[in-house]
């Protein structure tokens, strides 16, 4: 009976393609929306992804990693004094302006790393040397910075080139790969002392203290100890990342905007598929009634409708996910759009599509199960 | 060829609608038909022929009365059991053919066997044999849209016979056909009725086909008015097939 059901479906090419289009479009909208949302959320804690350390210590009012409530320099030594700390180093982060030699300015995220250890330095250097950061007036810029700083030049900026941050010379000694920042500016890495010099002067300059636990002490335990003993906020990497994400979810319109896209995708999919499938069932009512008159049971007719609906669902879902993947790959190549297709997204969208398909099938089944087979004699 | 009682309908009532709009279509209707014969149920439009056929087929529930087909009381069976009974024992020929347009003739004919759970390959082979029996072997791979009305009804006959049912129920099988095709279809039905212990019940008001009947029940206003038991009686009461 399933084979007959599928032949009935494939034979009505217009409705078959319409059903697949509806599911494809719904999948595309939902998966694309969710991937953009995850991409955006991953951008919110890019600094933490670029500077991977076990513990972040901040002012108690800080809730997310892009928040800058400077602490006293002595807070670094206070953290070091907590039992179980393997090391603790100062960390600077600020939004600054970089001025190119042609006079154009670009916004940057300026990162200051511990002068001695360079803890938190980028791990992927694609040109130049990290060690050269110890030379005077030197910085490392990311590959996005290369594009951004080269916009008004006839050739790409590179190692050895010079620009200014707050009227102070910044000479590029290396190019690195980073995760893109939420604010859209490239990352510029330098030492802590030099970053403090580059940035406009304030009474307090220390953004965070980065720390690590000694062997045998968990990051969670050490974070609790630091918070308890210093009165500062201390987070593990994962706690701070989630705190950052939740802050953006609570305080920005991103979830509502993206959620709207996802809900619209679901509704469009459900409406197009439900309506088209119901119309398919309506047009085939006499044939289903004839099958019933010839002895097909309600269970067999239900199985036929489920097979038709779920086949369309699987094909539409696969096609939609294919489109999203191709779109995502191309967006990632452009590098300017947040896009993160986590494995959970196809799973969630798959469940949503199956719900759409089930709704469509149930509408059809409700009609067919109540069908009076005697209509074939009318 | 011997005959035995294939269908027995006893004091059946059937009404449609509710309250003041309620209309009685069958009124204490009693009817029977034997195997080995082609029985016609005739009468004017709206007299209840199709309703009675639907009740005999088990596709419509009677309000009360007894319905027995091949010794089974359909009125006492659950709907799934009736469906199984229909699948095994009944073949249908509908006025509007009711062939599935996206299936080929062979696939349409194989449907009753597929419903019974036979493998597709077997069902399709038997379907091709059935199509050959109605002289449409060369149309096995045609879809309904490519066939004439007469050919479509022959495909429907093949579908009704493919699973070798004992009872063939036909609802106005010639009303969509011209005279020539109508005659061909009736000849096939008569040929089918002549086989073994099969019975064919034809509901019709097409008097051109009356000469093919072995037995005729005349119906009016929800009741069987008269039963003509032999071809002579039929010819006597309907001399010009009227």
C-alpha cells in the first residue's frame, strides 16, 4: 500500500513539489535563523575564544566579557594570593581607534597581554613571530584587521607596516587568526603595559585578571575561592561564556528577532504543507474511499498518508538543510556574517519539520478515517 | 450450474438527515440474489438502489434489519472485519470508474491483491492476466488519462475480478458509456457471472442493458416492488429492454 501511496504522491507533481518547497523553505528559514543566532552568540564571547584561560576575574558588577569596569592593578596580586592559584596575570581590553597612514580611522578591539608571559596570546600566527611583540611599539593584528586596514590601500597591510593608536606608533610584527568580535572591529594584540599606554588614561586600567588553578584544584573550586576571598567576580571559561550569552539574550533584541524568523519559518512550513497536503487529500478523497470500499483498513490508509507526509518531510528537510549548508559555507567564506551550524540545529529543525509533517498528516488522516466509503457509489 | 443464496437483505431501513430533514430511503426492504446469476436492481433515480448496494457492500450501515452476504451477517461484524470480508469476497465496479490516475492500468488492477497483502510482483502479474481477459493486455502500462471511457470501465472490470471474488457489485456500470461500449461491458459482466459460483449484482437504470439480466428486482420508493426470476419474465415485462 505504501508503494501505491508514493505513486499517488509522485504522480501529482505540482502538489508534490509544492509540499517539498514548503518544507524546504521552512527548514531553510528555521536553520538559517538558528545558525545566525548561534553565530551571533558565539561572536559575543570571541575575546574568550581567542584568549583561552581557565579563570576570568572581574569587577563584581561585570556580567559579560565585553563589559569593561576596570579594577585596581593590585587586584592581580590579591588574586595571586588565593590558595590554589597557579598563576594570575593582568589583562586589558578596550575599544580603541586605529589611524592608518592615509588618515582613515578604524575601530579595533585592543588586547593587552601580560608583559612577561604573554598568556592569552593568539595560538595561530600566520605571518611574523609572536616573540617580536616584546620589541617596542609592536602589535599583532588579526587577518580580519589585514582586510580592514587595507581597504584604502593598493596592497594588503602586513608585517613591518605601521599605524597609530591614539597618536602612538603601532608596528605590526605578526598576523594571527582569531574569532571575529561582536563589535565588528579587528583584534589588535600587544603587551599589557603598551596597551595601557595606547588607551586613553584612566585612574584604573585593569580589565580582567586571568588565572589558572594549581594541579589538583578544579577551575570551579578556584573561582569560588577567588570570589570569596577577594570579593571580585570569578568565572570559569564556560561560566563566563554562558553568562555573556545570557546577558545578550536578556539585554538585546537578538533572540526576539531571530526567534521571529524561526517562528515564521515554522508557521510558513506548517501552513503551506498543511494546506497543500489537505488539498492533496481532498482531491484524492474518492480514490481513498475506493480503496476503503475495496477493503483497505483505516490503519492502511493512515499508513499511506503518513508515508506520503513523512517522505515529503524528509526530502524537504534534506533539501532545506543542503541549502543552509551551501549558504553557510559561502557566508563563512565572506567572513562578515555570523553563522554557526551546530549539530543541535539540524536536530531541532528536524523535530520541528516532523511536527509540521505530523500536523499535515493528522489533518488528512482525520478526514480519511471519518470517510464514508459509500461516497464512491454517489 | 447450481445456484445458492449469495445475498439476503431482510427488513432493512435506512434514513438520512436529522429531525424534520430526515428522509427514509429504504423502508423495510427485503431482497435476495443467488450465485451463478447476473441480478439487476432497477428503478428510477432516487428509489434507493445505490443505498441498498452500499449496504450490501458493507460501506454503509443500515439503521436496522439483517444483511447477509455469502452466509456472513455483515450487520453484526465490526468495521475492520467487514473491510477484510470486502477485500476477499467482493469486487466493485463504479459508475465513475474510480481508477487512480497516477497508476497504470496494471497497477490499478493489482490494487485489490495488494490490499490483501500479496507481493507486488505477483499482484501485477495477475493484473496483466486480468487485463488480458478484458482484452486490454496491450494497455497494461497506460495511465487512465490515455484511455477511453469503455477501456476505463474494462480496466475497472479487470480490477473487480483480479482477486477472484464471489460477488461483483456494479453501480451503473454503463451510464458513462456509449451504447457500443455499454454492450461490451455488459457482455464481460455476464461472462464473469457465468463462472463458477460467482454472482454479479448490477444496479442500473440503463434499460439498454436489461437483456443481459438473469434476474431482475424492480425497486421504487425504497421498496422492492417486483422480482422477475427468469429471462422470459424480464423480456415479457420489458419487451424492448424498457
